[in-house]
């Protein structure tokens, strides 16, 4: 929740929908319980002020001010790993919802410090314990968590306490303290369960062997346990303080428990109605974060909820999307602002499929501008972003896609309407979400229905010489006497090679580089002709796919991707014509969200059905020799 900006806006939005002059639904129902409730609250505040002999302006106790207090206390929840952020969020909300004559609303029950991503749930633990113990722990009310639900009655009373007097505010605080005390053993049990992923080796053995008595042992600090099991309890408590485990169903029971009936909600009703946020975009890597992340990575890999995020680099925003999809109710909605890579990057592929297949994607607003700091969404970060909205359950309904030129939502823009099935038809494996016009999508759908894919005819490799790793091994030199020049991406021009436009030429110590490398490795691809293309080209470039023929004897660096003749089932010149054709470049732009021109994007390009048919003698060679590549491409496509 950061410092509370999203939560403040949420409170204002909800209040406006309730009381707004145009959209507020209460305007259509002058006689309703909410209006009566607000009137009673106003009278209670005035009576309390009169009792204290304090005079206030009653006209400032508007319905909006009073309603905000109830929305704040009952509807808004927040979690942040940083304790200071939690306190700042409280201050932001108190300032926004300040009510003259009333104490500050009690917020500790809804704004909490914890790690949103690391924790478990009572019902999950119960189910796993039951499977391990052949059903002995299957009954929540007869198992180790017996008595858990009875304490939720305090949260029901807390939610209904309006905090309009000091006494009521103190009552809220006491109710929450009592609730936390009653929940402490259950949280400790779940802490032990999670701690097994962070070096508490005997945690699972303790929970399994001690059985239904372990809750009592936790309450007594393991007084009757062997030293090794007491250490399990102590180590779990220490890890909780360090990692801040957060168990959503225990921290926010209102979303999971029917407080009046003191019973779990059915699975379809469990979770939040709305989840919003701006998750962190950090890559979970030891080098980038400065601490050992392996325990966290191992944990995320073992939790099924995060499976879609475990592809390529583990970026935190992908984990948060998975968590949001897990904690939102089936009938709810969730929305984040995240890097635009979500829409097409291979490493976010499974998260994207999660949104398309298991959630119900509703809307996508893309903000590709990243070069102009005054027009990009985050002035301090050179990053293209997107805002998505999704339902909690799968849907085949069409969703909208809009692309905005700057940082503002342009309501006048036309929008693309697409169904998940269309997205998978365009590219079944990667399923990129296109940022294009409706006409482009419709044409692409027709093209794909009548075409094959370039990947069916060829396979690509990355340049064989890695300037970083091979440079450290001494294979690269700046002296042309040491060997052949290494081609860089800037050497590749449309159809032809040229001198590099940036950087000094570099050369390969060929014999040293090839020594010990198998003849079948790509290190020997220089012995055959290839078609190569720039691995990276800016989104506003005149062409995104820029390919040229690479003759024998040339070596390529890692910023060139290529198709060797041995891995191409069609004439190499034909593959070059297909890559440089306008239709390939047009199709590529539909789903590209960054500067990369990767293998999987090239494989998805549509191609005609190519068959082995007789060709008039000399026609093919004459077309190639004439260098009339546009004419050739048009003849082929």
C-alpha cells in the first residue's frame, strides 16, 4: 500500500459512488438506512461535544465526512513490508477522513505490516495435515485449529463500532488487542508451517508428529516438548520477525469468514472484492538486491500460487499479480500498474496466460512512452507501463485495449476489443496482447487462419560470440592482426552488411576461440551462410526487423540472432525476403512491447504455405540479382 495514495483514492471513489450528486445511488433513495445511520452519527458527535462543553460548527459534519469514516474502517485494507509506510498510510487516510469533533478512526485492524507474498492459509495447512495423517486432522473444528472461528466475533463487533467518541475508539483498540491475543497461537502455528522453507528443518516433523496437541504446546512455549521441538517454536518466531510472514485469512478474517455465523465462507465467496496497487518491479536476484535471495526463490518455487511467475527472471510484480489473483474473490476484480513487458515479454508469458485463461481480463491501458520524462507515467523511471483490470474468475468475454501517447488516459481514443481465443490464435505459445487497432487485429486474425509460421521452416540461434564472457577469456582483441572482425548488431542493415555505426571494431582470436569446441556447436556456424537480424531495434524505428545475409567466414556477437543454412528448410534467400517483407514487420509490431527482436517472435511470423514446385529457369536468381527485394517479397507473400 506504500504511503496510502491508492487507499485514499479508494475511499474517495467509494464515497462518491454512494453520495455523488450525479452517480451516487443514494440520491435515488432519500429514505434509506445509510442516511439514517449518518444522521445518528452526527447527533452522537454533537452530543459528545456538548458533554465536553466544546462548541463546533455542525455544518462541517457533512454526510461525506461522516461516510468516509465508515468506508475507511470497514472497506479499506492494506499491507506493506515497510513499517514506516504503514504509519504514513494511516496519516494519509486520517488527514483525508478527518471529522471535526470525532477521534481518529481505529485502523490497526486493516492496515498491517507484513510480507504480502510469504504466508499460508489455515485451510491449506489443514488439508495437507489431513493428507499426511490420513484424515485425522481433516475437521477444522475438531483439529488443532479448533476454537479459531469463535474469536472472529470480536472482529464483527469491532467493525460495527463507529469510533465517534473517545470511549468507542478505546473499545475498538481493546477488541483488536483481545482478537490478536486469541489469534496469536494460530499465527504461530502457521509461522512454523512456513518456516520450514527458510531453514527450520524440523518444522514439518513437529507439526505432523505432535498432532492436535501442538496448539497447546505453542501456547505454553513448548514446556512439555523436547529441546529440539522447543527450538522449532523459537526459530519460527525469529523467522517471523525477520521475514514478516503474513497469513491473509488470519490477518483479515472478514474476507474469509462469515463473522456473524462464525464459519468459513464458501470458496467462491472467499477473498476481497477489489485488489489494487502498484507492486514493486525489482528482479529477485542476489546481485541486484544485495542479499541472498535463494531462500525466497526456493519458497516461491514450492508454492503453486506462484508457478506462473517462475519463468525467466523472477520479477516481484509477477509474484504480486499471482497473489492478487489468489486473494481476490471469484466475483471480484483486481488491477495493477506494472511494466508493459507483461503484455508480450516471453518471461511474463505464464502470468499473461493466467490473466487470459484463469482470470477474466477486462481492460488493458498501455503507456509505451518512456523517452520523454515529462510524458511518461513515472518521470524518474525510464519504463513503459500498463494498467490492467481483471475479474477473479475466467471469462471468454471480450476485453478492451487502448494505447495512450503520454502519461494521461485519453478517453477519446478508440479501443481494440479482443477475446482470449483471438489472442491465442495469433500466437498460441506466447499469447502476446496486441496494442493495435481493431482493423489490424481483424486482418491479423484472417492472415493467421490462412498461413503457416516461420518457425515451422527454420530455427534460430543467438550470436556465437558473447562479448562479455568471451572477452574475459581473452578471445576478443582490438587488433585486426589477431583474426576476423566480429559482426555486431549495428553491422546489420536491410539486406546488406555495413561498417558498424557505433563502437570500435573488435576481432576474434579464432583459433583460441574454436579450440575444444565440438563441430556440432554453433561456434562453427561461421562455416555456412546465414541470415541474421538485429537483436534489438527501437519501437519507433523505421523497421523493427532488420535482416541481412551473412556470408561464410563471419562471426556474430550476441546482439545478432541468425538462421544458419543447415537449420533452414527453405532457401535462405527466401527466409531473408520473408523477414524483411513489410507484412512481417507489420505483424511483428502488433505484439511487440519492447526493443527486443527475439526468436519466439520471429517464429510466430505468418508465412505462406511453401511447397516444392517447378520454377522457370533463372527466375529466382534474376530476382535476387536485381536486388528488387520489395518486388520479390510481394511476389512471395
